[in-house]
């Protein structure tokens, strides 16, 4: 499906927020906003009805992988080396025969540490993958003045709706509206 991008340039936060609210009310959700500084009002408008981030799945999977690998590593090393952990052998010495119970509390510390480590790495990987990072080239709507003193709103819409978006941005207080 072909899309067209209409860029509106704003001088003030309140006109930018008003334009975003108007666009959201009319069903435009594919928006890119450029600001010279963080503005909480703009974030609030853009965050409405936004689905929950999938980065938390990366964190969950990383944490579970950390716990699993920690228990495998610690129990396996105790079995191979015959270590006494928490006052118990994991396996009976060769003369006794049979398997004894393992003392798990000492392994919980290592499991917790590896859970945090793996979850942290997985979170960073999830943010990079889902955020499509690194972004080596700026987007087509970006202009250098958006880092200085102007706000930009790029609306990605169907070509037949571009004229309506152009008029909506102009009536909302945009200094300049142009196709991209």
C-alpha cells in the first residue's frame, strides 16, 4: 500500500500538541514527531492507546535462560567434581551408591545473579532489535532545525488523504506544511 508523508513545522509546543490531538482524533496513528527537547505533553498524546512494549518478553526469556543455565552449571559441576555444597553431596560417594538430594539454597545465589545478567543482556538486545538500531541515516522528514527551535510532525497516510492532512496541519497552527 502506497503512503505519502506530509510534514508540518511548528514553532510552539501547544500548537504541536493541538495538532497531534487533532490527528489522533481523526484516526491518524502513523506519526513521527521531531522535537528539540523532551516534551511530556507530546509524549502523553503519543502514548495513548499504544500497545505494551515487547521488550519485556526479551527480558523474561533472558531471565529464564539465566536461571536455567545457572542451575545446570552449578549442579553439573557439583556432580562432576563431587563438591560438598550446603553440607550435602549431590551424588553419594562411590561406596554408598544411590543419589542423595541436592542442597539447592547455595545455587539460588548464582541463579539469581545469572538471571539478572542474562535478563539485562536480553533487554539491551531487545531494545536494539525492536528499535531497529542502529539507524545510520535520518528519516526523510528530518530537518536540522528540529534540533534547534522547531517541532516537526510527519504524518504517513494514504495519498488520497494527504490533502486533508495538509489542511489539518495548516489549521492547527503549522508555520509550514510540505509533502515529503
